């Protein structure tokens, strides 16, 4: 017998978590939706290693991101790091393979990333990102498509109340240059990016700590606080960057984006110009976006991204401008759970086949196989327990239906289809013909 004192306590690391069946199934559902939406726009799947040479990752997301990197020396003495996002590895991937891929190249990538940051609601140290990107073009169509994909994705997931907030880093950059803050832009942008998650007073204190004057802070917070109809916000921004080529280009890009989204059918008010959106990562150069659940804005952005025209240039002399976004599925799931919109179903199967007695084991196996061959997911309970006990288990796990065929049913050529949501039962006359049974079960599942 194992000495109790030698048993290892079962526990998970801070910032890491297990996913129970209900959570894992909901996550897979969202991944399936994302995959379908991405493919509908022509994005193709890729994959990259979890580990990269450290030099590939460092200095790309900013000082704070470098601090959060999980890094170590491997068995070969190489300095390596675990990817903190999927965009930086994608830039390396394109620089390495673009001759074979051609441009523009559209990809999606769904994988786990790691950041050693402070944990909070919806934020973990190990989490999954669902990225899509277009690389090799500066066309505003690609920027617009990013917005349309995000809109279609969140709609397809089943979210009705959300807002996509957009800005342009060129506007922010020129405002900072005009305030004499160009050399401190990374720190300032990261501070501004906390608006919505932190109070303006807290952001002002952080900006002051970076040496930003009180007058400049007032200008920055005033700009970030611009709200209302897009035309008014854009006019105000245009005044702030008057005479600045880059800033004016940013305003034009935002106007083009809004007009294209309207033409594509994005509802009015769903897309908002928000000058406080900065995105904390250093590699963004143009349009940036963040998406929020209207009922949980403090949760933070659930789908974010933007244009990054210089990132791949760190790995190759070839110009490889890019634009794309990422769904933060773990944060989204946390929000759906909080709103009560996450599924509690613990099984992917549609039919629970009750096991009455071992004398008919071969019959049950044939029934289950026939149903599966017809495209239905079936769980055959492995033990002939009491029927009530089996049905209780089926209901708890969220099965939509149970199929009951006991000795009397086999003798009479019938079966009972039980709708576990309504508790209504339907008798199926099949007389040993599996085709009849399969067709009946399929029809009842569809019509329930």
C-alpha cells in the first residue's frame, strides 16, 4: 500500500488550468466556428513550433512582453523561448517560406501561447489564440477584411451584443511626436492601452511616471476620451494631426475602413472609432482594433489585432507588410460563463444507448455501429446498471436523447426513443431492421 505521506498533491500551477468536458467542448465549438469563418474568407491553416530561438521572440512585443517570456537553455545549450503570441512566429515563418508561398498570403493558426504575467479575470499564463493574417499587401481591403472577419466570427459564435473599436497608430504616433514624446512612445502607448481597464487617473499617474508633462497628459487623455459619431471623432483627430502626413493618412484609413464596413453590411454602431485604442505590442504600425462584450466591457478585449508593416522585415530584406487579428478564446469563454451563455453539456454524443442486459450485448453493439455509420454520435453505456440510474447520468451529462431497447422491446421488435429535455418517449417499430431504426432515430433527433 502507498504511504499516504508520499502521495503527491494534485494541483496546477498558478495561471494554468485544467479544462473539464463542458469547458473543453465549448472551446472546441468556438474553434470549429472560427475555423469555418476563417476558411470562408480564404485563410489557410499553418502551424509553428511552441519553442523558438530566443532572438526570434525578444524585442518584438516590448520590454514588458520580454519580461513575461518563458525562456531557458535547452539540452543543446541554445537559448530558446516559448512563443508569447502567434504573430511573431508567423513573421519568422513568412520570412523563411514566402518564396514558396507567394503573396499576398492568408493564414490562420490556432495554438497555445505562454506569458508569465499577473493572472486576473479571463487572463491566464497559458492560453489559446486563434489568429488570422494577410501578409504581403498594404491594400486597405486587407484591413477592412480583418474587421469583417472579426464581425462575422463573433456573430457566428452567437454573440449579439459586442462592439469593435478601431484606431490608427499613425494618428497616435504623430500626436506623440507633436508633444515631444516620440522617444517614449512605447511606454506612453502601453499606458494609454490600459484605459477602459484602469481609470484615467491611474493612467495619468503612470504617464507622469514616464516623464510626461501635465499639459501633455491632458492632451492625450482628451484625445483618448473623444467619443460619439465617427464623423465628429475623425474631424477632431484630423485637427490634432493637421499638417502631419502620417497622421492624416491614418484618418483617411479610418474613414475608408468605416465606409467599407458599412457597404459590407456591418450594422451602424457596431464599429466605433476609439482614439484610446493603442494595442500594447510595439509592432503595430497602422489600423488597430479591439472588440468588447457590451455587457462585460471591463473584461477587456476578446478579439484584437491590427496592421504591422515592419515586423517581418526584422527577419528578411523583403517587404512583407501584414495585418490580422486574434480571438482570445479563454477570455471569451470566461465572459460567456459569467454571462451564462456557455454550454454546460459534458458530452459530444447525441444518443445515449441504455445497456439493459449482457444477453443482448451483440445486438447493442450492432445498433450503436449502425447509428454511428449514419453519422450520429452514440455513447453505449458500458455497464448494465438500473435504467433509472443510467438515464440520470445521461441527463446530467447533457445528452439530448436516449435509446432504450430491453428484452421486451427486442421480443416485440420495438425501441423507445426518449427526449431527455422534455421526457417525452416515442415508440419505434423496427422489427429487427436496423435501417428502419436508424432512419427513425435520425428523424426524431432532427425534429426534437
